[in-house]
């Protein structure tokens, strides 16, 4: 059984090579992170396993990939790039990797929160343009952080935020408990939080979940952080709330369209801090990610 890492950047390719063990299945590494979906059949060349970092796999393209039986997606957000149910109907199983970057993403969420609270990116931009902009920031000690969704990443965010003197409340779709975190209903989280951070997987239930109505229920002057998936939020409603000041600032790592176009409305708003879907990108997380990908491949081959 053969595998192909279809869209490897050089850093991930080197880790993939280094973590290979004697007796591992044959995995060819395609060192091109910028492939197009229509290139899948040629790149896979009949291989049974596709290791995918970020390239969309439309169902009609998968149908033309002779021999493909397994997709090992490097992360949890495969639904942003493919339809697992439709692929299953073609006999293709999609395997996810969870937990590999919990600390990395949590640290990024915290960094976006602090940068948003102290408008660091805005002052940086202005100073580079020759303007001595001095803005009042939000002091976060004593403030309430609301977590929407509570898995491994949110638990790490709670740990860091609690250590910095914030009160942490949370809502999760299934009952949860965690030391130092008060769980409550979603409306309470929206109404009581000074900062809201999203930590949900994208699926049919969560797509568009943060509606215009839910944004209206947030405390005026809220800081909104999203390191989950862009499609969880009604983007236009968020933009309108940013323009009105109802959302004081947004720290965003994920977007409906990626890469984010340079002329996108979010790039024109001063009260938004943007990062390029890179919350999980640390050497430690990459190491965990590729090791988990190898474990998937070994398990698949063993049946």
C-alpha cells in the first residue's frame, strides 16, 4: 500500500522524512504546497493513501483518483476542504488528527486577545506611517473570558487566562467540567463576557452559528477571538458590529476565504488584528502532527 503527501511544504517534508521508521509504508513526498485540486490524480498516481495538509479535495476530483481509499488530513478541519460523507460513499475514509497543536493554538488565541485588547497592531501600523498614535487599551486582569466550545484547545486557553487573573466561563454542546471554569448557557456567555473566544469544530450544526442575533447579545465593546473556523461566524454581521463599535476589536486567524484577499473588507477595518491561519504553526505542533500522520498510515496498512 502506497501513500503520497500531496502538498508538503519543506518544513513538514523534512519532519516526515526524519520520523520515518524501518518497515513503514512507502510514502512519497510531493514538495509543493501550492498544488491545485485537479492535480490530485496525477500526484497520487494510483496511491491508496493521500496525506493532505491544506488542499481542497472536491468529490468529483476524488472520483477520478483511481485506487484512493484513505485521506489522512493534517488537522481536524477537513470539512473546510472536502466532504467526508460524500467521500465515504466513494469508499474513501477520512482520518483526522486531534490534539497535536492544542497548546500552540491556545497560545495564539491568547496572543490575539492581548494584541486586540492593547491595539498593538493598529499602533504598529500607524507608527510605521509616521503617526504617533496612543490608544487606551482594555486591561484584562479581572475581566471575564467566555469560551464557546470546550475541548483541548479551550482547556489550554482557560489555563493561561486563569493564570493572568481572568475569570473564565464557558459553554459546550455536551456537559463538561473543568477546574476553574464555570459552565453556563450560551446566552449567558455572550452577555457576561468581556472577551469571547471560539473553539468549535465546523460542521452542519456550527456553520453560521454566531449569527447577527447572537452578536447582538454580546456585551457592547466585546473583543472577539476566532482561531477555530471562519464559517462559524456570520462574517457580514461581524463586520457590521466592528464598524458600529459593538465589537471593540476582533482577533482573527481564520476566514471564509483563504488566503484572505488583499481587498477584503476585513483588511480595511482598523479594529481587526489578522493572522494567516497560522495558530497551529509551531515546530512542536508540526512534530506532533507528522508523528500522528505516520501512526495513521501504519494503522491503515495493518488493517
